[in-house]
């Protein structure tokens, strides 16, 4: 049973500390656009998970991305990487 649904437009800062991954969830703010007219991302919340859960989630995301490409819904890895990079506000993503 889903307890809460949260819609996000992307991720902000992603940090690893003490065996825990902390992912900042972000929403687009349309009244605060960048120079190109794209909305900026603003923090919405935080997703906190153990490293093992993060790695499982990464494999799940990769599987879904592969199916989207195979179905023709999304472009290949290069285009996905460009799209993802454009969706992250400059200077917010950290490994």
C-alpha cells in the first residue's frame, strides 16, 4: 500500500555519508526561470536510503530506461544523458 505519493521534476544534490545515500528531491519553479527560460529546480524533500537500496534502485532505473529505449519512447543513452544533464540545475549534482 502506498502511504504517500510525491511528484518530482528531478534530483538536486546527491550525497553519500556514513553508508547512507541522501538524494535531494526537486520540483520545477516556473516563476523563477534561468536565462534560457527553463524553470529552476527547488528542493522539495529528501530521499534517504542505505547504499544497498540505492544500488538496487539504480539497477531498476536502468532496466526501465532500457525498456523505454527499446519501445521507442526515449532516445538512447547519449540522448538520455543529455536530457538528464539539462534537467539538473547547474552546480547542484554531486557524487
